[in-house]
C-alpha cells in the first residue's frame, strides 16, 4: 500500500469490507524498522 496513514487505513477498511482477513506486507526500502513502528502506531491501532 502507498500513501499516508489515512489512505492506508481507508484501504484496509475497504479490504476488510470485502472479506479480506490477512495481508502480507513487504518493505522494499532501507527504513524497515521505522516503517514498521509507524505502521504499528498509526495504522494498526486505527483498524483494530
């Protein structure tokens, strides 16, 4: 997924509405740890 956390949350909500229950995430850049931290702080908490 691309975009800021608001766009990612919206996309995840659309996928959930379609019945998707699992998602594989590949970090294709060098800032993997900070990306995971940001995702956990702003995206996962908003969709839980």
